[in-house]
C-alpha cells in the first residue's frame, strides 16, 4: 500500500564568576626589613595577555566538563535498540543480528517487498466462487430450481461487496457464494450492466459486523505489455481460487463479446470456463482487471481477456451507489428470451425456431410506459434491426443517448405494431 524527526538543543553559555573573580594569594617569606624601604615595582598586564589567558582557561574548563559529563552519562546510557532487540554493549566488537539500515525502505529490496507467495495468498483470499440458479415453472404451474452455471467474483470491500461479470449472474434468481476456506453465503444482486459485462453483489452476513478480505484496486493505466500478471478464479466450477500466471500481451484490444464491443486487456495467463468474474492482479497484488472472456478454437491458445479496472471502476461505483449506471438511456422494461416458431422458414414436419425478447414488466414512469408498451409484448426489431435476444437489445440501446427517438417493433396479439419511444434516463 516518512517521518522527520526534529531535536531542539538549547545551548546555554555561562561564566563562573567565582573563578574569574578570584585573585591568587601568594604568602610572602618573612625577612628582616631593610632599613631602607624599597617599593616593589608593579607589573602591568596588557589587554592581549588578559584575553589569551581567559581563552586558555575557558578551553580547559570546557574540556574538563565534557570529560566529566561523559563519565556520568556512560554509567546510565541504555543499550541501543535494533528492531526491538537490546544489543549488549559489553563487547565493543559485537555485530548486531539485524542492522539498523534494514528498516530503510528501498524500492526493489527483497526485504521491503512481500514475497510472491504471500502476495498471492492475500489475493486468493479475496476471490470467491459463484454458483447461480433460477426458478422455472412447468406447464402445470409447478416451480423447480434449475442450475445455471458457475463463475468467479472478487471481494472489493470489507463489508462484503463483490464484483463479477454480468454474464455470470444473468437470469439468476439465486446466487450462492463460496469463500476460499469453503464457507457458503447467499448474495443479492445489487446492480448489473450488460453493456460492460459487470455486476455487483452483496453478501448476506451471517452475523453483524462480519468483515472480509478485500482486494486492493490498482490502475490499469499504469500497466505495460510484458508485465507479469496473475489470473485467480474458479475454473470449471470446482477448482476454487486457482492461480495462473502470464504477462500482459496487449492493451486496448477492441473485442466483440456476445454482440457487445468492449475495450479489454489481453493476457497469456490461462483463462478457462469458470474464471469469468475473477481477478487479474499485477505483481504488487493490485487488482487491475476483471477476467471476462477468452478466445477458443483448435488453433487458439493463450488469448485471455479482462476488463481494465480503470474502465470498470466508475461502473462499479454506480452499481454500488445506485444499482444502475447513471447517464445512460433506460428503456424501463423487464424482459426474457422466448423461442418462437418461425413461420417464414421450415415446415410442419421440419419447423424452424427463432429467439425473441418478451417484456415481462414495465417500470412506472419509464419511457416504455409513456410509449404504451405492455407486459407480454414481444420485441421483434429496434430501429429496424431485428432483435434475437436480450443481449442484442441491450447493445442496441447502448448505442443511443438520452433524448433519442427510436422505433420499436412489437408483436401483440398476432399483430405487428411500431411504437415510437423517446429515450429517458433512469431516475431511481
């Protein structure tokens, strides 16, 4: 994921008035006084001599004080402390087991960096396995649970928010989450965005105040081709928190995934089914991408892709704060894919089928409601382009802006109708 020390030394100079004011007394030898009293000649001291004498005396006085102070201090001086361990001073030639300089943080020193294994352990703790289910109804109205698939997720906050791919939780009515140590949690879908293939979940806490190991977000803008990276996820749905290493082999790749054109990072780290929604970490242990796809084929190897975290971050924030992405057109419908018989192709004995989008709900106050769309309508085309699924419809909608006027062709009661819709933003 520094200090300056200041020491104030108050130096006080003082003079010993008793010393400098003392006049030396010499006892004269007694003798018989001479009949003739001769007066002793007075010797005068020049100013130069006086100053020189005072300087010599001062130097001797200070030297003596320093020597005496050193003797007093040496008796009470504590042993030096190095990394919390007292070093005996009885042996002047003793070598400290940990040198004081080891506390200096120097970039690139092995003793100031977390080892790769420790870094990966921390990253792995933030990765979860996701398992999705859906409730379906048979012709009699009876419901049962259907397994949809598995994927990965990354814990991004200590209180249990998780980022994953939209396609991992698409259509799910129940999401089960498994932490690295195997603890199972249920999660609710906070928000999702098919255009960027991102979704945010929230763990349902087992007890109040629970905290989780969260990943540290880095910056994909600082990434370079050739940089070492690690993909961590839940490949095949049961190899929990598997790690694969590689390098960044490309930046700003324009890739179309399920009719959504995206700008992705390319990596040689192994990406397999189940890795979707997992993390791509740099050598510092920072999350720099959300793994979401790979190129497959008999002649394809080492082509994995991840959503750059700099692109994902504002989407994640909106999904956490609002449950949707702000500033985008919002049609205001709930939908599902339905399979219909295509009367223009095939025959009674060899029928042909097509996929369409059926509206299952209308948001109050939405542009869909204002345009007169109804639950049960089947969307056939969007601005003249045939629609063959909800992903395609979302992609077409993402090409427009708030205020655009579009034509949606629907089928209602065996009738084809063109509906004009003025696109609005989402307000709640």
